[in-house]
C-alpha cells in the first residue's frame, strides 16, 4: 500500500486532515532538524505510541495535526527541545475500514483515507463488481447511532452523469453486492439455462440469448412460470413482447407438427 496516506504537522497554517488516528494505524513521526528522533510505529490497542524521550503518548482520536502538536508539547514541557516542530504522517490505515461483501472480485475489509472514501473508490479497490453481480449496490451505514440502508444503482449513476448518489462511506460501513436478477429458459431452445435479466427484457430477447428455438421448437404456447409473493408458482401464457421478471422460468414447447 502506498505510504503517506494522511499527513499533517504541528505548524500554523498547515492543512489538517479530517480523519483521526486509531488503533492499528502505522504512522511516521518526524521532528524538524532532529532526524535521530524519526520514529515509525503502530498505534497500540490502547491508542498510544511510545516515542523517544517522552515515552508513551495517547494519540487515538486525534488528527495527525493534533498528534504532532501533542508530541511537540510534551517534548517542550520535558525541556528536551525548545521549539519542536513535529510532523505526523500515516503510512497505513487500519483503524478506519469498510467491509465489501457479495459478488465482488475481492471481498474483504478495505481502509479509508482522505482520497478514497467514495463508494466507487472502495468498489475499485475491491476489484469491481463481477458479471454475476447486480448493478444496484447496498450500503449499510451507521450515523449517530442510526442504521440506514442505501441502494445505489452504479450503472445508472454513470450513464446519467449524476454522481450525487456516489455516497461517502465511513468507518464501519458495509457494502454488499447481491446477485444480479436472472431468468431461466428450458425446453426446445438451443442453450437452456440461467441468464442475467436486463432491464425491460422481453420474451423474444430471452429466446435470442438462449440461441433461439431448436428445429422442433415452437413460439406457440410459450409459458412463463412466475413465483408469486405468497411463494406459489403461477403458469402464465406468454407472448414474445411480454416483459420478464426476476426468477421467471420460460418453457418452450415442442411443435406437434
């Protein structure tokens, strides 16, 4: 992973990162004109690091700027340095992570930083949605103790050019990519099986994906087996222009003539 994800120093006017340090983060601490004090360390489970001269310092919950100021203050109070200038940079983020699950190339936990906190950033880190994955992505968030479920149609977002739904994910969020809706076709078709259901897909389009009818197949008497909300399956007469629904099963009869 690339180093220096976040950087800030205890110097007036320095731009401050909006993220805070946490347990597991790997950081580098630099003291201006005192290279012998350069330290690379990991924030402990207690939220502290051990720094030369001053010992253990609590940094969890502080921004890199605040962490640098804290270390500089203790160096000054201990009379080790007169006017220390301390820079804290984050080498590897482990305290702020999101989970990516489902039909994704590389499911797992991924770190958040100042440059990769949008939904599409994390999907890219995880290798993107695999062909079996749905265009719509579920994001489970927790804000101020309230759990919220968001549905984001990634493909529609880019086709329409409206990125307002490209939400910013935060520590502890979960991104889930469910299986794309499918339909099934069997009987007298060239390639029976399951196929991805595209928006506004008609029966004739479905038949073309199945390679068309066999020499014995007929377009007359097409049937769709459709599961109802109560779990029962209803058999419907189908026309070529009828639109399909998720999990529909198309049956193509054999011609009697």
